[in-house]
C-alpha cells in the first residue's frame, strides 16, 4: 500500500505495517527517534496500523508535540511507580506540561523528598523492564466497570462526564492501566532519563471546592546529558528567582495582609520609575498622548464593552449609591470614554492614547507567583484610533516600537497570530477583515510568525510577542489587538472628508504588558545585576579608613549633582568587607578612596563583573558613567 510523506512524496509499504514500521523503513535514525505519527493532522501511536493513502509525518522529541507525547508516557511511568510503592494511592490526572510532566494523587501519605527518590528509582526499573504501551478501546460501561474494580474513583468520575455513547481509550503497560486519549511511546523503555523535581498541593479539577491532592512534578529527556543541562538551568533559575532577589536587594515584596498585591520598596520604585520614564519618553517621540482613567467605573460601561459578559469571573465588584460598579480589569473603556469627549475629524487620526493604568483581576490564590502572577498591576496600555486605510502602517509602527523596546533590554522574541475564540463578539466578516489586516502587516514587515488558533481576545484577533530571556525561557509580554467591535459598541465616530460620520478602527496594544511582571522578568533576566541606567544605586563610594570620610562625601556630592544615584559607605569596617558587600548588592560601580586617592584627587574604580579598573579622575568617571546611562548600555 502507499502512504504519503510530509514532503508530498509517496512510500510503498507492506500491508499490515504499523507507523513504526514505516518510520523504520525510512531510516534507522527515524526509527530510533520517532515518538508518534501525525496522520492527516491527527496524532497516532506508532503501534497503530498504517493506512493506505494517508499523509504521515513523524514526530520526534525535537518538536513540541513530540516532547508532549514523550513526557505524557513518562507521567504514566510515574503513576505506575507510585501505585507499586503506595498501592492505596488514587490516580487523578497526569499530563505533559512545558519542560516536564506531573501526576496528581489522592493518598493519606504525605510524599517526602525521600519518597521522591524511591519513586524515581522505581520509575527507572519500569523503564528498564521495557513494557509495551498498549492502547485499548472500550465502551463507556466497560471503562466504568474497569476503574471501579481498580478502585479509582477519579477515573470513574471523568468517564461519567463523557457522553454515554462515546468510545473510551485506555493504555496498559505491565500491570498498570490508565484512562487516556494518547498517543504514547511504543514502550516504557523508550524513555531515556527521568528526574522527579518536587511535590505540591493541587485541587482536583483546579477548584478550591474540591479535595486537595498531591502533585508530583518531574521531567524526562532522551539523553542524560540533556537532562543534566536542564537541571543546571533549573538551579540557575532558582539563583535568579525574582522573589528571592527582590527581598535580598530590598526591591519589592508581598505582605500576608495583601496576597497578590505587591509592595514596591524605595529601591524597587527607582527601577519602576526608570521603566515608566523610558516608556513616556519613547511614546512622546512617537506622538502618543497620555491619559489617566478611573479605577472604578459603572456596570453599564462594562456591559457595553463586553467585559461583564466575557470577563466577569476575573473582576471585582462593589456598590456605590445602590448601583453596581466594577474595579477595572482593563484600561480600554477609559480610552474610549476619552475619545467620546469631543468630535474628531479624519485629519486628527491616527489618535494615539497611552495610559499606565492600574488594573485589578481576580486570580485564585494557588496561581499567584511573586510579580509574575498578581491581582493588581499596571498595564502600559495604548489605544490607537485610526482610519481603515491606516491600519497596516499603524501596526507596523507598533511592531517597530516593540522591537526597539525589547532590544534595549537585550531580549529576542518570536511572534504568534491568535485568531477568533469561541466566545468572540462581532460577525465572522469583521473577524476575517481584522485577521487579514494583521496578516498583511506581518507579511509586509517580513516577520515570521505562527498561528495560535482560537486564542484571540473576545473583541478581536491579536499579534503576541514572546520574548526570550537569558535562560532561554519564553514570556508573552507585548500584544497588538485589532478591534472593529468596540468602536461599534461605544458608537465611536469621526467626521470624514465628505462631512459624514464614520467609524474609526481601534488598536489595543501593550509593550511591557505589566510593569510589575516585566520588572520580575528583568530581575531574573539580569539576575538582579541591573544595567547602570536601571540600577537603584549606580555608584557606591567606599572609604579605606575614617580619615577619608570627608573626601568620600565630596565625591558622593559631586556625583549626586551630576544626576548619578550614589551611596556612601564610611563605616568602620575593612574595605575588603565593604567591597564584598557592594558586590552582593550588585552595585554597578564601587569607588574606593584612600590616602592615595585623597592626595591625587582621584577615585579607584571597581566595575561589577570586571573588578579593579584602576584610578580615574572623578570628572572623567562621571562623564563615562553618564554616557553609559544615556545610551542605556547593557
């Protein structure tokens, strides 16, 4: 029979061949590395029989979907190991996630670090035993009976939620059986290296109303070398954790009295203010006007914008004078209220309105994470009102601006186009027009992108920017959303050249995304060693002995007058101790002053990461650092 390969070529294979046989016939390496087959767009096990006329593509660990298959099988091996060691544990769910997998268990035994070691060793035994992973199709009733017999109530609950006539799939490996759609690796021995990482609590189905389960996290790789490199990255990520660095460097924190509501300390406020100043400066250059809209607005506004219907579960509410109000989760309605304060001519468009607006969104306590996931944050929003013929140019202008911002901080990025979601507002025609406009801008700009189906905002498609930090991690920050819906909902108009009233088109866009989250990302990206222009303390002046205090004060005073953030350390401590402390505080420049410096009216410069740079005239040093700050050098 004939199957069609990814490149469109045909391949003759014997009847009765599996997709694994097809891969083996193509190359030994593919036979070794293939983890699943994509057949006419659907993922299948390599053990499935090949079908004539079907188009097949083989996935390896190099592809995202291939990694998901690999790690999903790893999660089944984890569950099998737990059931061997803790037979009373009840199985919940165990998916693959980014960089690993997890499985949730219901057991009275609290898993310890020692338990994780035992479970990991049992996983390695199961891998060595190389059980075939076998897919079976059973009826709804058979599946319920199977898992009731195995005393797996969570599996039974999941099956009962399926339509009664649906065919259920289970996977077996040795004595272990699990409810699963698949696909999976051909055998447990296909897994190379595994590591269990941690255990945490997790509510069944993510609801706080349900029982708390124990979630074991792990990861797996085909080669131990790759696992070791990943574990090194994890350790480096721990060293860079913004929550730890925020406390150590006295930047920010979260109080018990306000979970999810971050506090910024004086040094953290300096970094935040510098980010906001940079934002304002760059926006002024590009013709943006800044507004500030209220935090609390009437329910009727949120009904008109669609948030009441589509976003209500993420909002906070209150009553004022017997009327319903909401704390704003987004800034866009405020920009539209401003637009409607007067008539606009087509000559005024595009009108670019920016706002560093504080928004509040309800997040469950279990997902809160330092500055990365909070309940209040400042969005660096802008809303652009424009003529239809200005769409492409405005989108490209925003793309250029985002590129400039990210390059300033040393980030590379990738781009995704997100299309119409299920809960979308507006007609299919409007969505098609908006999506075509975004595609046209991307293609004119020459930006490679991938399509993220169904992940657009409820009022329009969007382009998302995923930046990559120094550890290779991806963060979705910038976005450009094209909106034909809200100008209609809010009855926005402009006076056209012929004197008629017409609708503008609207862009919603952010660059940082959230000031708080972006600051957290920067903290980890730089490991707390912020470039000079962002550093809370740019220079620290250190005395060798108490007799040098007066000269140190002269140095610090001069630098302050030059606009440089400076501190003076004239404590009665050894200078080596003060240098070490300054390095731990990640101050970019330490200036040491002793007898020689006092006599020659110089400073001895120590640069972060480079050590002693020798003596310099104070004026020369000030000129050099001011230039570094002005260039926003990294």
